[in-house]
């Protein structure tokens, strides 16, 4: 799994099968450790199991939450 943080409160995750998931995690911002700004937002990485994203602020979003909050998905691209 790979992750990018294109803007504050949004993530793009590429799953191991190549599917790309675009999600807005705004509904989770009420959690006390939710990153406070774009700088904190950018400090994320997949956990050691590849089942969640973890931020330096100790906020976590599990992949099922991310998929549930997805506003767009793209299937894997076919290689030639």
C-alpha cells in the first residue's frame, strides 16, 4: 500500500492490487488526535501490517474506514 496526501483531510491510497482509492477523511476530524493542519497531515505512513494509515499525531485510519469514506476509486491499470 502506498499513500499520498494531496490536500488537508484527503488521502489517495494505492492498494496492493493496484486499485486507487481517493478519500476525504473530514468526518473523522472530531477525533482528538486528528492532525491540526497540512503540515501534520503530511506526516503519515502505512502501518506495519498495511491495514491502516498512521499519523505522527497518533491518529489512525483503517483501510476499511478509508474505503468507506471514498469519493472515487480507480481500478488497476493494465500493463502492456
